[in-house]
C-alpha cells in the first residue's frame, strides 16, 4: 500500500495537491480525537516504503515512518479536538471538525481530499471517502501514522500527570485498569464524560 496509485490517478485529472486525512482516538474514554492531513510528493524517488494503517505497525516502526513522512511531505498538519468539545458536540461531529481544521492548515492548500471511512467534511473542495482507506490509500495511511504518533505521545504526557489511569500504555481506551481507576478515584480533566456514564459516580480526581 506504499504506492500512491489513487493520488497519481487524481493528478492525471489535474488534482495536484491531493491530501489524505485520517483520525485517531474516536473510541477512548479520555483524551482528544486527533486528525492529520498530509500531501505527499508523487516523485518515485521520494516514495516512503512501509506506509500502512497505523494499527498494523509497531510503535517503533510508526515513529520511523512519521519522521520520514514529515521530512518529505509537501504539506502536513495535525489537529486535536478536546474531550470537552467531544462531550458538547458528540464524537462524530468533533471528528469532522478536527479533520476540517487539519485540511485547512495545509500549505500549499489541498485541491482534493481523501478521507478514511465514511466521512463528509464541510469543505468547498472535492472529496472522497474510502472505507479502510488507511490500509488502501498511501496518503491516508501516512495521515493515520502522523495522527497516531502524535496522540500516543500526548497520552504519555498525560500519563505522567495522572499515572493511575494507565494512559501511557492504554492511550485512554477503556481497559479494566482504566475503568477501575475511574471507579476508585473519579475522573481527570481529559476524560470524556459522555463516554463513562455507566461507571462514573460523579467524582472528580483532586
């Protein structure tokens, strides 16, 4: 999947800045949703080998690829939307907002957007959603890697501040350890209140 087949197809139609967009963190109980947008060069000499759905890659491999992506990308941007905003507008709308912001930060700007899944963004440029795009489309896979590496680093930082939840290794997802900590000490500022109603008694960690 490390060949920009679809991007080259769109380039042949006149779309010269095709951006891949993906998100990480729709499911966790804590932390932001993070989205990345990336425009990669189509020059064969700059092709990045090994790009794939970030979930299929080891943490070390993701780090190496993320560094390479940032080095060769024509443009890339990473955005996050907080737990508070997710609670206000729901995770779907928060993800759409996050993706939109990432695309709008690109310079040069995108003239075509490829998104993972089934996601329509509020943008005035052509776009296409591709189911399992992070495993099928070069630039979407690259975006998934950038988003994953960014969010994992962020959650490790939160893990140092709030070690009882295990954020450093569960990234905010609902592991048994994480749920037990919520029940025992309450929540911290990055928890998504709308996600934890079944096992949160209203306490906030001091």
